[in-house]
C-alpha cells in the first residue's frame, strides 16, 4: 500500500469510527467494498484513472456497491447524506461516474477560456442536483470544490486524506458543540499528513508547520 492510500485509510477510518459510534444508521449506509471490475469499467467510461487514494477509499466503502439508479432520478441518485457536515451527499462509484460525465458534458459547451470543470476532476461529494460539490484532481491528488455560477476552487486541501481528516474533526466538533476546529496551527494526524505531502511536493515547511504557498484554504461547506 503506498503512502497516499495508507493516509486515506487512516483518515477515513477516523470518519467511519465516529459514525459507527455516534450515527450507526449512517455508518450502515456506507456500503461495502467496491467491485474492482466496476472501477475499471467506470474509469474507461470517464476517460481517466482514479487516484490511489480514491481507490483505497472505495475499497473500504462504496456507498453504491451493488446498486444502480432506477428510472428517472436526480443526478446524485444513491449518495449517502449526513457524512459530511454542512450538507450534501457522499458519492459512491455509480454517482461519481454520473456526476463526472454530466459535468464534463456541460463543460464541453462552456467558454474554453474560463473552464468550470476539467475531465481529470473526480467528484466525491455533491448536492443532489450536482450544482455544488467537492472533487479530487486525478493528476495532483488535491481536493477542490465547484459551485454553479462561480469559478471552481482548486487546492482547498492538499490530499483526500487531509479532506477526510477535516471531515472527522468537524464531525467531532459538531457533536461536542465546539464547531469546526481551526486546523492551521494544529499538529494532529491530519496536520502531519499535510506537512508530509508538502515536503514531498517541494513546498517549504517553516517553523510551527507554516507551509509556503496557499494550500491550506479553509473548507467552506
């Protein structure tokens, strides 16, 4: 298992551990492991290769495992609510493909000088209609977001692991009534993963963990 997959496994384990203890119904809805053959088929249709982190995450829990949308449904047909604080649905493989193909088709008719979607972006979380959501850049592994009517925000998290660490922190913070913790100065597992990523990609990590370049933008929902 490579470093990226190992960090995702650990971070996602924090999320599922919290859900199992505090929201067992949501935990039960996360589904089982993805079918590797289904991953390969979806990659072919989307025209990209899923990053190791997403493959590891789906290998643990594919919300859509064994299910397919039926009839005329919303764009996000099978997503799991109540995992990501702030709303929206966590996507499984079927919805990842549906949202990706929809966004790519819409982008094909948009202004090429002002792209709102790129084929290499893999959606992992979205509203039912697909107008808002979160994606992983398959080229860089960084996590960004899109919103209809606004330019996408790239690099909001340096990795899928850092994103899931933030989700776990916000779940715990919401349950305790403390709200979302401010991670910029923390030194927990998510922070350490961010620093390892920064060093591996040539960013300078200063005293107290300050990282050159704007890769630590706060998550907005």
